[in-house]
């Protein structure tokens, strides 16, 4: 195997020295193709890649909205806490459930007589810290007693701690949120606003809505749920349970002339990051089909051009291939050798394309990644993908797969034609 690899590398080096323009163009063509495909892949997978503190995305489901039809028309928005309990609590296949506020707002934050800064504040319960793996640099998360008692405790991010105190170890210090004093219980590392379900700068204990804050016949409020599926959980079976609960609630609400509309909730990470309203059903499969179509186009079009370049390179090797055939080389052996040689060029171009893509995404992501829901002071909010969001084993694996497919598409036909060369004609130079 090592001898074959050495031979492949020697052949590629020979091609580089004797056909530098064609070979370099092939590598750059591959690099550009992989660059485009990986740019689409990385940007489209930002919403689903598992990275701290959303390392459980593959097992997470989200219940956010309620759509109510009543005598005066229709209303839709965030769930009321009691409605969320009826629809999502104690579902088979769900390991844990966490409650958060459904509509986050920026609030004024200050320390002592410091300048007031408007920061995104998120209400979360104690289970939230079990579903999302934040890295605490000081203090600890809320416990159940803190949430249920409504204590004025707060968890802030490191950037907030450094901004107001000049250091991160500030557990036990006081900070004012909307002019109300809170005791800092913990400090966590900052996360990207692209991680929309976990992002905030300030976290306070979750409290269900007061009666006067309910609306839409008391079914809507300001709550949402996060569901962590069990290891063997089936999201379709979980949705069916929720659908049945909708039917049960509708049978009870019918006498009041009220109906709640089911929109295939709860949603997974891929769906929840789509832009859709609280009064309609999102497209579960459409975005994925579109991505596959884009991948196909971005692979086939350059493969056609690269195939022509590969054929051009092989023309000057007809005599060599004829000699190999004359000495007993099989058609399969010729094809595999040519594919192997071209794979080295493809991997070289793929590596260049992947590096360029990661650099481009890191530096210019704000031009083509939507930051919907990002808010607060730009001074301490960094809205760019983290290194782990763009570069991970999955990214490398997909890039390698695309290189393999591109190699087969661009080299397969020329290699097959080359393997069918007549040895005598090839050696004599009569074969094209």
C-alpha cells in the first residue's frame, strides 16, 4: 500500500512538473468547488451543529407557540405556563423538560452608580442548566429552591462581569436589573448569538405569568419549553402524543367556542431556526431538499469541467497506459490507479477549499448568515460563529466525502475510457 501511495505521489509530481497549468487549474477548480459546497454546508448547519452550550441539539425538541381560534378571531404567540404543562409535561420518550420565557427583552443593567447598559435577559429554571452545558467560571447554577422561591438571584456572562467589575470571579456581588437589586449567583462563559436558544447576557429565575398577563382565552402567555429526548426517544412518537393532547384540550374547549390549532410541535433544532410564524406549520423537509439540490449543482457543474481537464491530462499518458495493458494490467487496475492519482489532486484542492471556506466564514459570515433575534449592546455581543461551530470532525468528514464524490464524477469516465485503450494502437500513437 505504501509503495502504491509513493507511486501515486510521484505521478502527481510528474504531472505538476510537465503539465503545471492543467494540473494547477484542476486543483484550483476542485478548491473552488469544495469551497462553495462547504460554505453552504457550514452556514446551513450552524443551526444544528452540536457545540457547547447546545451540545444536546440532536436530542432537543422545542415547544414555543400556541395558535388559538376564538369568537373574536385568532390569536397566536408564546404559551401560557399552564398550557405548556398540559401539552408537554410527562411525555413518554422525554427525559427532562425545562421552562423559559417565550419572549426575551433587553433590560437595563447597572452596578452601583455605573452607566446603564441594555442587555438581553433570559428567564430560565433549574433544569435549563442541565439541558445546556454552560461553562461556569464562578459560582453555580440555580437550584429548584431558588426558582420556586423567586429569590433575586442572577447568572451573568463573563463579558458582563468584566465590563462592570473588571474581573470574572464576582459571585456574591450585587447587580441591578431594571433598577432591582440581584445577587450574582454565577458567571458563565459567553456564547455566540447564533446559539439562539441558549444565548443571553443575563439569566434570572423563571416565573410563570401572572393572571393579568395571560391572553387568548388564558391559553397564551410568555412561556416556552425545552424537551430533552431520552437516548432512544422518537420525536415523531412524541409529536403524536402532543397531537393527542391538543385533541383532548379541544374537546374541553369546544363548549367555550375555542379551538387550539396544532402545527406539528414540538420542533427539532433544524426546524425551530426557520423563519415561520406562530400561526402556521413550518416546512420540515423543504430546506433540506433545497440544500441537497444546491450540493448537487455545486458538485456536478465543476465535475464536468474537471472531467475535461482530466481527459486532457490522460491524453499524453496513452502510450504509458498501453504499455501497462500490454504487460497485463487489468482495466480495473488502470481505473483504480488513475482514480487514486487524481484523488491526491482532489484532496489537495479540497484541503485548500476547506481552509478558504473556514477563513471566509469566520471573517465574513455576517454577510450571509442571519442573526435573527440578536439584540443588545454591540459592545459586548459578538455575533460570529465560534471556531468549534465551523471546524469539527463532521465538517472534515463531509469535506472528505465531497472530495471523493467529486473525484469519482470528474475522473470516472475519463479513467474508464483510458482503461479501454487498445495496447497496440496506444503504443504506436494511433489512439486518441
